[in-house]
């Protein structure tokens, strides 16, 4: 049987379908939809930057539209999710705990994520923190006063915080819940009672499952994309052997030398993609830590989107802005916007919006982007949108007019006050 051949547009559509981003959600989301979206992605990366909604909440909004962010917190507290190192720090469905247990037993393999030197040099501090939790119950890092005489700062953690993180990475502690996004740590046996390491699958099974789950979450995958999804280490599974066993399908993408792999559960989507009947219609703003773009090399290969998060760069070195959100539009990544939600003032500021080179400016493009921005602003409880700068400059008046017309789907119309300058801010 010949392998299906996909156009690049069909390959993108298959990827977006697997990620739940093919079409804009029209139904009002429920708490169950939040859990289903995380299960579809497999992992939901955590990040604390909050110029707009923190990344895990924004990733879910991109897929679900208007929903209550408290549902994510509740799912963690109810034990339907847990936190651990997957792609990076992630929320993960609790049924996958066994797949990650090997990492907890061998935390040194996680590199910088496990401060083995600190554990070796400060066993008394670690044991004191652990005994405190045993006796007094769940804690936050803030429950321990700083006693080392150092100032706080990025990564300048006090010894108790380092102890909590060491114990968390080693699987001794788990995150019981979050309050205002701050972790609350407790003993693993209290958060996940009944777990026994005899239920832990063998490493061969774990490697196979991570590969299959990565391919399923991605929709289609080059061999080089797979390990990044769960940050798995060599030795990697033999993909061709999985293909021969019927556990993976194989296809081709036009002008790509190497094949792509597809999970059998996506066989109907692959058939539609090959027939060019799988159409992507969603337009949305994405988090920089969305699975669609978190692998910058994959984003370049699949979407021809050269993306770099610039918040860790000096301000004078930034090209696009502090925390730019990729703009997904009808199966393509067409630009990026440096946005900030001024929540108290009710203003959603577009500091700078830049379209990709070669994107054709049109009123329809402006309408699609304006609708996505308006929905995002409304979800942030911002009734006003301000546009400071757009590239190319000719796009600014089109976007201004479109924002004036925009009203979020399913919401009462909101008045959009838009300002634009023709020069860079």
C-alpha cells in the first residue's frame, strides 16, 4: 500500500486537528472540556509570566474559547492532574503518573532540574523541611522565612524553596494544589494515596508510550520532532519497527525528504488530509509555550515561522517585543503580537503587531485577527483595545476598522476603542 502524500497545507491541518485547533470552538466550554484538552495535548506547559493570562490558561483559551480558569486549578486539587517535568514543568493527566515515575526515581537524569549538589551539601535543611510537612501538612515556599541573609531574586531561592524543589523532583513531594498560582507542596503518599511502584511500567514500555503519544499529539511527526515533546532521552524507540507492527502509520509531505509518522487513531484525519478536505479555519492568539510553537525548529519546518521568545533578551536587542503571541490564522502562522492586559484599567494593549513577510493584507485578514483579539480581550475582562503599532503600517487602519466592528462570539458586543500610530513605538 502506497504512503499518502500530503501538501504542506494538509500537513499543517492534520497537526492542528490533532491539537484541537482546526476550528474555533463554538460551544461554551465546560470543566470536562479542560481536562479533555489536556489529555489531547498530553501535557500542558507551565510558565509564570503574566503580562497576559499565564501560559497554561492561555493555551486552553486558544482551544476552548471563553472558560473559567479556576477549572484548571480545581482539576489539580481534585487529583485529576499532577505536576511534573515533561516537556518542561507541566500539568499532566494523573493516569500518566506511572510513565513519569522513572524520572522521579532517577532525578539526576533531569540535569539542572534536580539540585543534587544542594541535597548533598544541605541534607539537614532538606530533612527539616520534610519533617515540617509530615507534622504540619501542606506548605508553600512562603511559609518559610528567609534566614540566609540573601535578597530574593530570579533563581535566588532560599534553602527551603530549594529543598521543596529537590523533594518534588525526586517524587517525595507532589503539588497538592495552587493558590494564586503559588505551589502548595505535600507528601506524595497524601496527594496520591494507593500508588505503589510495582505498578510502574518497564522502561521499554515507557519509551514506546512516549513516542506513540508524541506522534498522536502532533498529528504527524518527523522522527526528529518526537523526543522533544516529552523531552525523552536516548535510546529512542525504532519508529520503523513500530510502523511494521502497525502501531504507527507513515506518510510523505511534498518536498520533504524524510517521511512523517501518524498515529493509527488519526487514520481518518490522515485520509481527509491526503484528500485535501481537512480545512483549518480557526484564528487565534497562541501562547509562546503552546505545543504548536514550543519547538522552534518544528515551527520553522512546518509553518515556516521563525519564532523566538524575546523576554529573556535585553530590551534593546528585541525585534518584536517582550512576550509576543504567535497569530494562527486559517492554518498558517501569519504574525505575532506583543500584547499586555491592563486588567485594572480594562485595556488590552497591542504594543506591536507584526505580520510575517509575504502575508497579503486584506480586510478579511484584519477581520479574522480582530475577532481573535476581541475574544481574547473580553476573556481578560478588557473592554478596550489599543493598537500602538502595526507592521506593515498600511495594516493599522484596516485592523482599527475591524476592531471597531468586532464583537466576541457568544458575548454582548463590547466597545472597542482603538488607537494606532504609523511609526514604531
